[in-house]
C-alpha cells in the first residue's frame, strides 16, 4: 500500500499496487508541468488508485491532444497524468508519494529536450527520445501507444 498527497494536503490518495518502472522525462512538457528539470512518473493501474479526499480540488488540463494532467487546484501540485487512449493507466507523479518508494530510475528520456543548465550524470541510460522498451516500458505514455 502506498499513500500520497498534494502539497496543501487537500488531496490524498492510496495505491493498492506498487508503481511500476519509471524514468526521468526531460521533455519540455514534463519540465513545465513539474516546474523542474525533469519529471519522475511511474505507471499504476487506475483500478489500484483510490482517492481518499479532495475530489473537488482535482482539475485536469489537456497539455497536448489526448494527454490529461491532473493537479490540485488549491496548491498546484501535479498528481498524475493519463492518455485518453489508455485511461486505465495513470502515470503517478512520484514526488506526491508520502510512503517511501525505493525503485530506482531505469532511464533518462527525451534528453534532446533537457534544460541546458541540467547536467545528467551517472550510469542511468540516456535516450534522445523514448527509451528502448527493453530498458524502460513506460506504460500509459505515448511510447506505449506509438
């Protein structure tokens, strides 16, 4: 069981399953949505997502055709995203987890869009666009439906 919340605590959720494999996405859209150098997003089946409080605070924004990003309308915390093509999979924003999560990133994706001020160091594989699926299968992302 994993629990998470937004910055103000108005939205709280529980996951009945551990989030899947993840990477750091450096695309412009993820950078803007996270307000940081990259986003850390992991898939979880929507059926495993239980909203505990704050339904009225959650707003969705269609950041590109068919991609919806959910956030708390009070504090602005990004919570999850999903594609209309695969609504059964949510991509949870790992920064909203309150329960410790110990998986490590499998890849840096979209480094072609990375912020010029961000160095990427270490041994985690880097990909100009999507990671090879054998390195990181990003369930619920455009990689999955492409």
